[in-house]
């Protein structure tokens, strides 16, 4: 196969098939079944000065990055994906499209790094940012008007796992000509396809489930249909230079092969644990979109067709000291930030978010891994006591 023209997966193929085959075909030169790693930073010109193989200089594009981007665009169902060195760099590629005087409506509940970018970088440039409760359609309807250029959503959102009705939010935003962005990191395209709800741009921190092994930092912007926007984001990628390095692209593409398998197991583990935690006397509140008592459950059932994700937040009965004590006592659950890896993690969220945090102090966020569900349950049982 010509590495500049990676084959897309067969039309209509299922998610797991596309995880394995999208933009992945034997290497034309060697027959290698998976794409080799190309570390070159520069590519040869033809005698006539052209670049018939499509690559010129690695900041602008590399074979491993192009293949990864084609694969992610295929999985999400968009026209283009653009890979960055982190999730926050991917965010900025979109936020950099704003100009002074523009107005942004953003979900108040979102990744704290995104919140900080909006408050500290975007707002400083003369862009007005209004934070709202995006799960409340009346707040969305009130906040979005003709001056709104961008609506920033995250669903399920960090750290309360709130669910936003993406189709409804998109319809409101589009009625006023605003662009709709959804950070779909917690869901992955296995659980939800925001483009089916007319969202314009999907963002992923690839560091989480796409990477899946807690060893690659990366970010992805995926664009549904707007070719002009795709060209501007690609231009930004090349000029800002926060590109994803070849080996990281290669690792990410390798990890995507098992994305469906991992998500299937992690979602099943999470649902089982959430149902158990919801009845535990040491737990005040279990937040998981798959539980019928979750306020966003009905929307999640419609919107998250593949599963409810593998993130659970629990408010323990007691205060911060009690929550920290439970985190200290876990044996399988590792005390660490981040999510989406094979290993389960527990995190006291308020203390990592810092002074601006609105997260309840008795909240522990759990990233559920692929381990045996009974082992995970027993670990939490002995830790909660
Ligand atoms: C981790 C995370 C980010 C930021 O991604 P990085 O790869 O850490 O830059 C953005 N959004 C969500 C929902 C995340 O969990």
C-alpha cells in the first residue's frame, strides 16, 4: 500500500473492524502488515520540484500522523481529524479560531484545564466567555444568541458525569449560526457519536482511552463537515507546531486496534461497579450515566448507544479526610490522576483541581480499567469498609 493513501475500512464495517483496519493496510515496500514507523523529518522532492508522495516536512505531516488522522476521522465519522501533542493543544487549535469581540458559551462543568484555557487564555484576548449549566436547555436557550460564535460542550462531563443533550444544544446553536464543539473524551466513538447529533467538532484527549495504556500524550480534533474549518485547523497545526510525534502516532494507532475491546470491558466493569456502589451504605451518591437515578440517564440512553463509559464519581459518606482515607486504602485502584488506561485509578478530584475547584470535597473519581470486576469490587469493599 502507498502509505500516503491509507485504505479506509470497508463501508458499513462495524466499530471493532474499523478499529483494526481503518487506514491500515500492508506496507507496499515490505509487506509489513502494520504501518512501519517513519521517523524522517524531511521528504525528497521530485526532479521537477514537486512532492508526489504528499509529504514535505514533518511539522506539516508525516505518514504515521496521516494514517492516524485518517483512522480517527473514520471512527468518528468526520471528514478530517487533526492530531496534536496533547488534548489541551487540540482545544487551542479550535479556540485560536476566535477573534476579539467573539462570544463563547461554555459548559461550566468541564475538564478543569479547559476551564482554565477559557478563563485565562481566551478571555484575555477580548473574547467573552459565559459559563452555563449546559444540561439545562433553558439556560442554553437564554445564553446562545446571534453574537455567540462558539458553544463548548463536554459530555459526559468531568467530574460529575453530567450529560448534555447534544442534538438539542446543536439545534439551538445552529439556529444562531454558532459552531458546536463537544469534548467526547469520556465517551470515545465506541460509546457516542456526537456527529449524529449535528455537533460540528469533536475533541478527544487521546491521552485517555485512545492511548488506553497511560503512556501516550495526545489530542485529536475531528471535524464533521466544514472543509474550510478543517483547512484552518490543519494550517494552525502546521504553524503552531504542537504536532504529535511519529512514535506517539504509531503507539496511538496500535492502541486503537483494541479500543472497542477495551471499551466493551471497561464499560461493563463500570456498570457493574456503579450498580454495586449505588447500594453501598458508605456511599452517599454514585454518579454514573448508566444508572437510572442519574439525572442525565434518559438522554444518555438515547445518545450513548455503545455504552455509558467507564468513569464513575462517588461522593462518600463523610468529609474530605474520609474520601482521602478510602483512596489510601485501595490496593488495586492506583491513586493517580488521568483516566482511560488498562489499570483502574482513584482520584480525590477537588485537591488536584486547586482553589477554583467546585468539586465536592467528598468526591472520588474512579477510572475503571479492564481488570476482573470482582477483584475491583472486593478492593473497593475493603477500602470503604
Ligand atoms: C485529560 C482531559 C483533557 C486534556 O487532555 P490532555 O491530553 O491532558 O492535554 C481534556 N478533556 C478531558 C475530558 C480530559 O479528561
